[in-house]
C-alpha cells in the first residue's frame, strides 16, 4: 500500500498519514486536506482546504471517499495534515 501511494506522487510522510487514516476508518478519522477541484464549466478550477471525515481510501480507483460520499481523486490532493 505504501509503495502504491508513493507512486501516485505523495511524499513518504503523506503516504504514511494516509495509511494511518485508512487503518483507523472505524474511529471516524478526520484530516485536513488541501486538494484541487476542477471547474465543470471551464478550464481550471480552485484549491480548497477543509477538514474531511474519511470513509474509505480506494487504491483501485485512486480515490479518497468521505463520509458525506464525496470522491476526491488522490492525484488532486496537494497536502494532508
């Protein structure tokens, strides 16, 4: 799992944080996430930072799924705290 996350461009520290969160899914882990949201109507988008409760990290679809059912591409994540 660590190698797959690092292959996606995450630093070792960020990859370890994602793994730690994924192992504690039942305890409703919250992380501060900075990520890019593509604009649906035009080229570009915006960068958002927010606290998110994680439901699942899916390495097959390369998505982080929040408890409110949002899907965030792991490739769009800029920072994890």
